[in-house]
C-alpha cells in the first residue's frame, strides 16, 4: 500500500524552512502530529512572524522593523500521507479561510510525498485524547459552533470527506475548533445540498459518540428522521432546544475512549451505549477483525445492531426479571447473525469480539461475551475478571498447560475460538452480577489487557475515581506497554 504510515521524524529533525522537531505527540489514523519550534540553532537570526523580516537578532525582544514581539514559537504540525487527501487540502489552505470555530494552518508544505501543516501551539489538546461522554451543554456548544463553521465552509465551496475526532483541537479554555480538515473538494461555488447533508451527518455522528447514554432527548434530536439537510438546519434545531437539552441530568458515571495505538493504522475497535428504558441501559465494546477495513465494519455493525435490537425488545416489553438474560442473549445473537449475513453478502470473512453489560436499575448486570475482549469488575479496590476469553491460550491455561504469564507472550495468543459474525447462532456466555455500591465496571479490547497487567489496571482504577481520567490513563498505559494493537476502554461506575 502506497499510503503506509511513514517512519516518524526523530527529535531535532529540521522540517520546512525553519522548524525543528521537538517530538512526536500522537499517532492517529491517517495522521502523525508533532510538536515543533522555530528556534533553529544553526540560524544566526530569527524571522519576524508579523512583517517577515529575516535578520532579527536572537537577543532582540521585538522586531526592529515593525516592533512586534519576537521569541521562539511552538507549533503543532500534522503530517498526512494519503495521496487523495493532499491536493484538496493544499487548495483549501490556499483559500486562506478564517472562522472563529476553525484553527487555520499558518503554513502548509510538502516533504517528499508527505503534506505537512502547522498551527500555532499554545497548550492545545487533541480531541483524540478526550474520553466520551461530554456534558450536554458542551455537546450543544460544540454542535452550534461546528455547524456554524461547516455552513461557512459550504458557502465557500469547501466540502469534507469525513469529520472525525482527529479534526478537533481543544484550546486551554476548552473551546473546540475544527483543524487539519479532511477536505473532499474546493469549488468556486457553494457546496450542493447532498454533500452538505453528508457533512452534517458526519458531524452529527461524531457528536453522538460523545453524548451521554442517558441524554435521551439530545440523542433523539440528533437522530431525527429525516436527517438534517444542512448544517444551518441542525444549528437552528440545537438553538431552539438549547435550554431544554442543556438542563438534562448529567451523571459523571461513565467514560469511553478508543485509540488506534502506536503500530496499527486503522482502529477496528468500536464501542457504544444506549439507555433502553428508565430501568435499563446497555454498554458495549467490540474488537473487529478481517482484512480490508472489514474489521471496522464488523465491530461497528455489532455495536449498532445489539443496541437497536435490545432497545426494540425492551420497548416491546420483553425485558424484566427472569427475562433480561434472554433479552441480552437474543440481542447478541441477532447482532451476530446480522454480521454473518452481511459478511456472506460481501464475500468477506469479517468478524468481531463483543463484550457488553446490560445494567438493570443500577442493581444488577448481565454481562454478555464472545471472543477475548474483557469485562472486569472492581469491587472494594480489587479487580476481578468477569468474562472468560474464548481463545486458544485461555483454553490452554484452563487445562493447566500454560501459566497466565506464558499465555500473555504465547505466539498464538491471538487465535480466537469463538467470534461474532463467523457462525450463525453463536453461543454467548452470560454472567449475572449483583452490584454493590461503589462497584466499577471496566470493559476493554485486548489492546489494553495484552499490554497492561491486571494489577496495573487495578492500580489505575484505584488511583483515578473519575472515569474520564481512568480511561485516559488506561490508554496511556497501553501505549507505554507497546501500543501494538487498537485499545478501547469503557469505565462504568455503578450508582
Ligand atoms: Ca484487538
């Protein structure tokens, strides 16, 4: 593949006409982000950023020409390599558009077959590192700002090919801006409605990922049928419902974060949550597999199907005491069969793991599992694994032929004995747990537990009571352990 991720630049590498790499900040799907500065030791002078004068003394505090302050400046530089994304982004940069909800590049240039773009760095964070959910008020603010920016771009002929977490930058005052866009086209005339609609759908899908499972009214607004035709229509709907939706109860009881890791190029993990009714909510993590993007499709399909099937069944009154385990198992199997049928239709062998918990009245949970994503319970500061892995090495451990430590490093540790979407009517493990106050649930893909030992996971959960901080720290630990796989974590605090 010509679009493989390039070898990272080492610290000290010179980039463009004046930048020096401080370090790699983040690997993401389709991007690398670096922190750089413009204080090259081999340059005798500085360049004034305001008037462009190139011979400003390094001792000078201000430019002798225009009086602007001159000092070493830092930038966040993004590197992209997919050939189809390069030319449209160059044309977008040339148009030099400015909007308050967008951080525009100050410089865009090529290095070989790569395209680099720089934005000034003042302690901004990447949305990639921000766990879901955000508060309703923050989602609504984001929706308004980003819909406004999208409408601005559309009017100026700019359409996007996608909008993902990597296109969002968080400033120190927590304002979020679009940056480093995935531009599809730059036209001389306004973007036609079908493409506006596609962009607003992408924006809504992104916001839905950050929405609290219990925020039913907000979720309903975003999922309205027919979908919003334009960003302006979406912005108006948010505006007119702002007070009602922002006031929706918000509990700081869950967090989810999914990350591509340090080696893979694509994130094939997925997660989702849904409040099914006043009494029940379903939380899901899935880890897809299969070449050519199929893993991503399988895991997304598994999550969306189990959530919608379970919601249908709950609405039809099929849940309740003595029936919840059946509701979960049947929804699980329905998701399995849907993937199996869709894989057969595509001629693909895609599959996924899936682990989930149906939480009922905050008192008990039904855990469902197929594959080697895991559910853990943290109770009284001790971590317990609830699910059992359906892997070859787990079976060997069970039979006493391997120790846990040997299993971790076994060459066949990735061989699964049971997956979602490979056979019709898969057998699902269901575990019932009666919750105690203070229990916390962790669900994760093997990208976490394969890199971080249980005692370290336990330690992190005990150190960070706030699930958002715990999620972020768990992903960091997976990176520190090697980051060889996609990593997804979901932390749910039992009320
Ligand atoms: Ca995995």
